[in-house]
C-alpha cells in the first residue's frame, strides 16, 4: 500500500492507495498554501498515482535565499511519531512547490533499494548554508559531494531516528540540521545515510543547470543528467532555479511531447459556451503610452471582441495628446455600450505610465465583481475576435495570447531570463514563436496584452505597486513582482491572435502618419483586402486590379490637400527634375511630401509581381521617374489632352469614387477606341506608356477627381 501524507492545519492526513511495488511507501510533503507550483506538483503526482491531500498551516520557515525550513522538520517529526514502526515502510520526504515527478514509485523504490543504504538524500554541487563545513564532508567516488535537504527517501525507523533530536525553531535551517547529521561519521553510519551523488533519484537544479537537458521518449519526457548519464525520478528547482524548473515543467513528464502535443491544455478549462447572461465581468485596461500607428484599427479590434459589452468596463490611459481625438471619437461612438468607462490623461493628469498600470489593476482588485483584468497596450492588433473568451476559458492566473511582429522572431514573451534579469532565448523559443510547438507555456516574462484573474489580484498579488523598479522597466518589474509571489505567468499559442506593431520610429508630423508605416509595419491598411482578385483587361494590354483600401485612398487625398502646394499646370516647375513637363497636370509629387521611398516599396512589393505575370519576360525593379497625385476639377483642369507617357509602363490609381465624389472623368486609349470611364476607387490601371497606348484624360464634369500616377521604367 502506498500512502501519501500532507500536513493540515493541526494534523497530517493519510490516504491509502494501491501500490505498484512490493514495499510500503509513504510520501510526505509540506504545503502551506495552494500555489501554482503546488498544483503542478499534484498533476505530476497524479499521473504516477502519487496522491496528495490536505492544506497546511501558515509558513514560518523562511525563504530559499536564507537559511530556514525548520517548520518542515517539526511537521515531519510529528507525523512520524504517530506511525507504527515497520522495517519495510519507506518514507519519501520532498518539497512540492518547485518539484516535478518525472517517473513513478516503482522506479523510485527500485533505485533506492539498489543504493544499499537505509536513507538516501538528494545531492548538490554547492554547499549550503555553511561553507566552513566543506572539509567535514566525506568524499565521493563520483558525483556531487554535498547534501540537499529538499528531498530524501528512507526506511521509517531510520528516518524517525534521524529527526528524533530536532528541537529547533521553525525558522532554523533544516539543511544545516541534516548536514550536521550527515557529516558526523557515527550518526551517518548508525542511520546508514548516503547521497544520491549521481542524481539517479533526485535532480537538484541549483548549480547543475548545464548538466540537465530534456530527453524526449515515446509520448513522455524526462530530465537527463548528461554529466552522469542518469534519468532522475524527481526534479527539484531548488534555490534560485525556479524559472528553470518552470521551463522543464512545460514538458515533464507528459505535459508536451512531439507525439501528443500539449496534453494539459484542455484540462481545467472554464467553458463560456451557453452562458451569455452570466459572463464574468471584465475590466479592460487600455494603455496608450507613446505615439502609435493605426490607433483607429486598435479601437476597431477592441470593439469587435466577441464579448457582451454590458459585462465590460473600460479603463483608458492616454499619455499622448496626439491621440486624444481618436480616443474621444471612439468613446463618442461606442462608449455607451460598456458598463462603465474611466479615462485618464492626457491633459491635467498627474498619473504617469507606471501609476496608471497600478491604478488599472487596482480598479479590478477593489471591485469584488471584477473577475478579470484584461490589459492591452495600444500597439497590439487583436485580429482574433474571440481572444478574451479564449483567455478566460484557459482558467489560468495570468495568461497572455502570443502575438508577434510579422516576419520577425519578436514576440510579447520571453522564454528565459539572463542572470541579470533581462531577455535570454530559451531552447524552445523559436519553435513556439513559429508555431512548431503549440501549447500553453509557463514563461518568466509577458507584456503588451494579458489577462489576470481578479482573485489573483486580491490574494496572490495584493500589493498595489507592482510596476515600479529602480532597475527594470514597468513590464519587467510587474513580472518580477508576480514571480516573487509564486504566481505563474503563461503564454498560449494555441490560436492565432494577432500582431504587435513597431512604434519606435513613428513620426507625427504628417496629417495621416500611418501612410508612412510601410517599412516599420508592412502589414498595413494601405493595400486592399481584395488585392488577390485576378486582374481585368478592359482594353488591349490595359489591366485593371485592386490596389489600395478605401481608407488609404481617402488618406492620400487628404494628405495632399493638407500639403496644399498644387502645381499651376504649366510646363515648367522646379518639382520636376530638368524643370520641364511636356503634358502638365495640376498635381503634387510624392517627393514633395516625402513619400517617394514608401511609394517605391509599394510598387516593388505589390505592382512589380503583377507586371511580371501580365507581361511575361519583363522584369522590373519598379524604378519610377515620376510619381504624383493629379487633381481634376471642371473649373481648374477638367481633362488631359492626348499624349504618350514617358515610361515603359504606367500605373494609374483612382483615389475617389465616380458618381459619388465626381462626375465624368476616365481614360480613353485612342488607338483602340477603348475607354475606362468608371474607374473603381482603389483600383489601378496599368498600361504601356510609349508608342502603343496613346491616351487622353476624359473631362471631369462635376466634383473633384483624384488619381495617383507612376511612370515606371526597368
């Protein structure tokens, strides 16, 4: 019979379960709170039929950075005194918050019996807590020399004898107590103690990180000690190695394997299907802390989240006066849909970015009806409308949806930390970002967008100030604060959620600054969503295809009118290289508004591939001599006389809508007596420029017509 013990506030609880080996086993652990680490320990124990029950008293034994842990011995001693001595009964005493079982009791007991000793302690490469005792440690033939108190296994009479003399305080060092027993030759011999020097039973990670790697077996994962070529049964993230055991715990023992993928991602979920009237209340914190492109898109995505608006509260912090108009526009149109809205900044507010984040979390913390706080930075583009539902259903303390920058390995999580607490790349980071490993991952750092349980805010991380630090930025400080409380941070890539924008070089000197984002944020709203439609051929060798979105067309027109320096329509003008224009138009050139580089990239990325497909054998770098926006008005310049373009081919994009914005207009190709009189907004005409396609601009009879023209040569 295997039995598992765990202290309760006053007593220990014992549960008999079926044993897989021939010897009785009692597994004892001290757990004074149900932390995320303890839940992980329970899951791995359950997988191998270790069963753990009970809750504990308040911890008085210190922390891992200082000697302590005497409370563990007191509780162990009290539990053992109630047991009848049986020579064959085996005791496993183990930490739980930072421990993962990698195998079951059968292997554990077999390796223990093979040791030939009555008590086997875990071993370490580092001596703790008294370095002066090093010379008193016996030498070992191979392996680690020093004792680790985080785990040991032994026969009941021997373990009883070992702890019988304990009279210390709860805050005294359990490590030092067991060390003094081990280094005493008489006690070591009489109790028959040895160390698991080659890590066959226990793997302590402190001081041994370079020795431990993941070993993927058939639908199972082990930790392998490459120095001694062993497969430990128990993995312990002792001392300052909590992040490393969290990483290993993403896989061990069967959390994620190559054969099964993530085995725990669909466990302990909170389904929201069919409870529309009972959706948990969520406070959404929106943080605009710097000039951000496509803020209108951000608010569109926020509005499109599939979640009852009457169960949402909004907290918006806006640090940028530049964005006040967009915030006000969103709230005027849609603010009334939400249960409540609170806006801070930009004028008249003394709340800074760190204080605003603390304030946002505390609004949820103080509101007992708030079940979740959803933090979203303005550079996040949530394309998945079900993001909020998916995160809630994961039922995790803190979880972030993985978002990336297109074409780059940059994401909103870190897989590891360096020694000084900054970014380090984990072995699996690239595979997770690129979707080759899909699951829910315990990570040390998340940012930009994440969901926090309200109960976690109230009990797990109750401190008001979580974002302040003298050495770290706000996100790093938050993650450090959370980890210090034993709360796990998760990121999920089980779904595609969206992307994150680059904001470092965003300028605000133009009217529509988003048009200039073609390099920094190539996935933009300039290109039409229907651009993949096959080109039409309204006239011989004239091709017609969608290019710009309606929003982009409007912004181009507004940007040119805002600039306002339209040419006079004469043949000579300094905006043109050489100063002479054969067929002048009323126009503004792209170089006048500083858009020539961006325009060339648009032509190269989107027009050149179409050109090479429609004109086989022709290859272009989309170099243009002229690129400009033309304005046609009945009382200014209504039309353009017949002419050839000085180009290999010409691209002509309609920037507004015939019948709505203007009447008349169009282009007639004289040789073919073929006209395109109703160009669609955002669609481009492409045709040869010289010799064959003599053409004219048809009169605009009403309104104002705008087109964007490019003369392109190889």
